[in-house]
C-alpha cells in the first residue's frame, strides 16, 4: 500500500501522464471491443436462426399435413375413397423422405416428433391391414374390435399431435408456446 502512495506522490512528467492516459484508453477500448465482439456473435446467431425460419415453417406445414392426412385416413378408408393401405404407406414413405431432406437434426424435439409420427403411421397401417377390406370392417362388427379401437385411438392421437405441433416448433420459430 505504501508503494502505491510513493508512486502517486512522485512528480510525473508530461510524458508519464500521456503514457498513463494512453494505457487507460487502451484498457477501455479492449473492454469495448470485447463487448462489440459478443454483440456481433449474438447478432450472427440471430440472423442465422431467422434465415432458417422459412425452412422450419415448411417442416411444420409438412408435419401438420401428415397428421391431418393420417387422422382422416380411416374415414376415407371406410368410405372407399382410399383403397387399402398402399396410399397410407406411400404417404408415410414420402413424409420420411421429406423429413430427411429437411435436415431437422439441429432441432432434436422436432426430429423426435417426426420419428414418432412415422411410427404412429406405420401402426395405423398395420391395424388397418388386420381389419381387412373396407366392406368387411363394417360387416364384421365386434370381431375385430381391438384393432378398430386401436385405429380410433391413433386417429385421435394424430389430431392431438397436429394441435400441439406449434408448441414443439415454438423455440425454433421465436414464438411463445401456447397454453393448451
């Protein structure tokens, strides 16, 4: 402590004062440069996230469309507008390909949701195959009740998933999750 007082009690020449002022300015500019660097990094990350928004919105739309298709497929199946489960399996395959091309691996929740939707679609297809042709489903009545109930459960789950997709995507689209 006395060394500091001794240093300050000395007579400083003009050159010494200029050097100390330059040292103070250099220290302040280093602090300012560090803050600017941090702000530039945040801005770069924000712009990158914003640039990916259209692609992510397209993935959201594709997932909602797939959920809607699967939730209404059973009705179309019973009405005879969807023949067998080939249409459903084709749609599952194209959805899987679409998700692979979308490169959603930087969004782990979305990737997990995509895999879940694909597996639900395959389960729906398997239960429909067990039920058999459209006309026999209606004629058999209670014979295949377990499969029919499983199909109804999957249809309801697809509708619920479709409604909750916005919450899954909220962190990636700068949105606040809804209170559902």
